[in-house]
C-alpha cells in the first residue's frame, strides 16, 4: 500500500481545551485536544479514549462548574455546528456532547480527506465491533474505487477518504449527538450541516459502472412523471436486492428525468432505520417506516404493542399521502432482499399477496386520488450484496462491488377485476395470489433483461427495449 503524504500544515493551534480553578477546590487536570503549529500528522490532534457505555468519544471533559473552552480555528478548518433536530424530535444535546461533536467535525475538516486520518478516527472513536465492520468496508470500497479509476490507487484513496469523511461525520452525529428517531413518515433531510440525500448518492453513485448499466422501458418514466404532475399517485412493486436500493432510482433516472427520483417514498423496514451504518443513508430518503413482523417474534408484549401502534400510525400517514396525490410509493412485496441460491443463481424473491392487496386497498378508498401500479425490476445485488443469512444482529458485515446496475419498468397493471390478470379466473381461485403472481412474473421478465449487467466478467450488451442511463451525479 502506498504511503500517503499529508499536505495540510497548520500554522496555529486548532483547538485547546482547559479548565481553571473553581471556588470549591483545587484546579483539575487539563483535558486537551491540540494540533500543534506545523503539524502534518492526523495524530497531532490528540483524542482521549472514553470507557463509558456507547464506545469512544473525542475528549474527556473535566467536571468543573466553571470550565472554560477556548477554540481557535486553523485557516484550513471550517467547523460545522452540531446537527439540528428535525421537527417532531426534541434535541437534548449537552454542552459536553456538543463540544465532542465539534471536535470530531474539526478533525474531519482538517484530516478527513486522507486515508490515514480516516483510519485514526475510526480506531479512536468507534466501538470495537464497528471498527472491524468499518475498516473492512473502507478496504472493500477503496479496492472497488481503484478499479473504477483504472488502477490509480492514490486517487482512489483520496476519493474514498472524502466520501467516508462525510459518512463518519453523519455516524458521529448519531453516536455522540442525539440519535435521530424516524417518525412514521420521514422526509429526506437535505438542509443543515449534512445533505443526507447527497451523502447517499455520492456513496452509491461511485460504485455504479454506467458503461454497463441499463434502463429498461425508459419511456415509462416519462409517463410516471406526467401522472405525478397531474397529482395522481404511482405505486412501484419492486424486487429488493441491496440496502442501497433507495439510491438507484435517483442515480439512474436523474439524467433523463431530472428530479423524479427525489419524489419517491420508500416503504422501509425497521432495520434500515435502526442499524448505525444504514441510518445516515435512510435519513436522506423519503420513508414510510414499518416494523417487520419477522423481527417482532422475539419482542416482549410491551415492545410488540409499541411497534404495532407505530405501524398503525404509518398506515394512516400513507393513507393521507394517497389522498393528497402526486406521490410515488416504492414497495418490495417480497418483504426483504433477494438472496443468491446455493448454485449461485439469483432471481427476484416471491411476492407476498398481502402487500399488494394493502396498496390496492388504499388506492380504492373514496378519498384517494387515482393510482397507477407498475412492476419494477431492480438489478442492484452485486453493488452491495446482503448477507447470506436472513435476520441476525444489526451491524452486518459489508462489502461492495463496482459494477453495472439496472432498472426496468413493465407496463402499468390494471389491478381491478377487469384487468388482464383476471382473465381466465376460475370460481374458487385466490384472486390475491393470482394478481401477485401476475405482477411477479412481469418483474421476472424485466429482470431477465437487465440482470446480466451486474456481471463484470461477461460482455456488455444492450438488450431490446433498454438504454444506457446518463451519468449526471458525479
């Protein structure tokens, strides 16, 4: 691995914390986080290890009731204030936590653009389990960015560090500051110290090989955009392959259909809003948050009751959106991510009829605006593949791949009993299963066209009805 030369030289101390004698006793030991004049090493900014529950923090503050903090900014630093709390969740950030968060931001601004600086902060700030996951992810990400940059390891190291700098900034806000609590209906956080939508797009977009990627039936996105502009609703029934799936519609449609991807509302399970590594990406998307019944099995009755009430609140929020009109709602009727089979094959997982019936029910309510239903195939698995097992502890090991990705829409489906799917129904047939099977088959047909774009070891071809997406997010 090539060594990284630090090019930042500080001309003055960037931060000094000191305590002075108070009226009740002798002066207490000084706590400091200092980058000395002329420093070019990230370790020049001293951070101290805390053994309190919740991992490591930037600095241990004295408990003096009359502490004095003196912070001098280096010309290279641009310290951001702690994240403000979105409406509906009251902040309770202490002065100590605010200072710790400010120190982390300061460090990231000075040293976060270098691989050595990122590694030092990860080893200092994160709990041991998170260190391991994060370090492995950084190595995997850098390796794939190196491939995308034709083997330029130095440039890949710099680009990876810059992207992870903002990711760490976001995670630090959750660890040191006030953890964000997702409401039933969450709207993307775009303003404030961090644009979480941009954070997710930068992270995922870097892994997309646009020269292999595919958009199937791209003209249908034009139709969807027109329906949304007419204040009608659109529901996308999609397979689900990556925890980053919410980023692919904006990234692959932005060039030809600007702004469309920002309108999508995703029905999200509880794991993507509770996992420390997933939360920053989820905060940048519009979400309807549902607690999965699969993950309630081991909950006690009180916890299960709370989660069920949250689900009811989410359904009410979705009903309101359907009544407002002009919303595009993405749902994965499979209830989870697709998994490779033992023989290596990969296909969309079966759809749960109850998920489709739920959306059909909301669309049929008297006050709901007209709603259109589209099957959507997503080929995104290899970019950020899920673990082989289902469930398990939060904080899954993560690897990434630089590869092609694909989206392909099928024609709008009439979900009423007059639709094509209902022709040939026999008495006694389970109509919910027949409709779910019809939509699933449409997704599988589209997936067969775009799935091969992920395989880096096969020729890159453009099937009939597909085009290359325009890379507009850099």
